[in-house]
C-alpha cells in the first residue's frame, strides 16, 4: 500500500507518518510539505521509516499534485496554515483553495481512498454538558477564520463525495492535539514570542481563569497519528470524532498547573486578548477564543467501535507533555516543529509582526 501524506512535517503529520511507517501493510509513504525536513528529522521514528519514506517539496496552493498522487492507494490530507491571523485571505488560499486542489488532484489521479483532517472546530456551537456525535451540524463558528475554513472544506468534501462515489472518504475530527515535540510550534502559532517557556512549570502560574464554557477535549499527537493510520489502511468511511479523556475544564487545568481557579467574565478576558492581538502582541485572534468556548463536547464512541481506535494517552498526559516541551523548548528537525524556526531569541517572530505574515 502506498500512502501520500500532505502536511507531513507538522504536528499531526509526523505522528501519522510514524504510525504508517510501523505498519507492515504500508510499503511506501510520500511525505508532502512546502519544505523538506532537515537531516536530523526522524518523523518516522526509525531513521528512514524502514526505507518506506520519500519526501516531496510541494505547495498545495500552486504545485502540480497529480504526479505525486498517481499510483497511490490513499491520500491523507493534513496540510493546514494557522497563520497569519491578520491576513485571512492568505489562510483561506492555503486551507480552502489548497484543500480543493488536493481533492481535485486525488480525483484526477484516481486515488481509491481519501482521508481528511477536519476538526472539532468545524462543528456548530454545541452543548458542554453532554457529548454530541458526528451528526452534529458542521457550520462552524463564523467569528473564527479557522472554523469558517474547516466548515467550508467539509462542504467541499460533500461535493467531492457526490462526484466521486467510488472513492472511500474518511473525515477525522480531532480535539486539541498536543505532544512534547509540538510545543515550540504551538507556542509560536498561538502564544507568540513574549511567552517565557519557564512559566509552564507547575506552581509558577498562580491562577487559571474559570470561564463560562471552558470545557475542552484534547489528545496526544501519537494517538491522532494512529487514528489516521487506521483510517488510511482500513475500510471505514464517514466522519469520526477523536479525543481522549478527561474533558479539560478550569479545575483540571489548575490541578495540572498547581494553580487555583478564579472566576472571570469571558467578556473581559476576550477584550484583553483582542487588544493584545490588535497590537500584535499575540498571534491568536479573539475569534479563536470565542470558538474554544462555543465548540461542543464530542462523543468518540464511533471511532472506538468502527475504527478500532483507543487513545493510549489521557488528555491530561498530553497537556503535561506539552508543558514539559514548553519548558525545554522541544521540537523536531522539521520546519514547522523546529525550535529554531522563530530565529535567535525569537527575532524572526518579532520581525514578521506576530500574526501578520506567514
């Protein structure tokens, strides 16, 4: 079996490539990314993935993707651009137009199976006191570019399925994905260069805001990679929610950080974040904050029953690994995950305007 993975050098991509490389049924993997990984990268966990992996430098927005996909049994589409939040046309081009080009190339190349990384962020606002299954509407939250784009790509995939009924299509909708090696990238994308990594040590953060609607689901990147492997190599179709327990609320996060909870109005916290984002002090937009409070809690039983997926790490363990990675500046030798991507003393992050340029 030959698998093509777009976005293969990122947080989910490296874990997915590693899981695929360990599968005897997978004989070849083409990792597609805008920039190839460095010589010290080990995304497969086995040096060269047992000789299975080849890398291709390509951009989903303008490269010819069809030759990369010819002869593939499965395409796993993971490529996604989170920044620049101040230039939503750039992320729309990469994420929506890019996804459309990936789907079109897969159809033209006659690929039998397509696996797409959607998100809990594609869901319409939903309950926090009960879990919803994959039938919950995927219209997104209009105030966040990330959510609008994820929801729109779901519609593109609806059209793709209608036009290509012979292609097996799987949509994986993960919660928030963390691991130790993703810390440098996620700090850069969402917190920015002003966050000292040493503050991630338990006991140094005095309080966690207890906000209405602050209940989130997370999972470890390795478990996400395993879900994509199962989707790629099995016969499942349709949408699958994936997340690990427990659901993370203010009390759980405070316990992890050795902090106390402080009840705060969401409006005040949002106003502070909006001001910091407008001043280019943080790259995460206030729309992402709104989205986090609006997304529903997902029922993951379908992934367990039909994919055979069970997370090996708890959500708490994933967060603890991530915090350790923040403290130590962990990463991998791939452009998205490398601690050096931000430049010396994070100078490149300041130079690009924090959320203004990719």
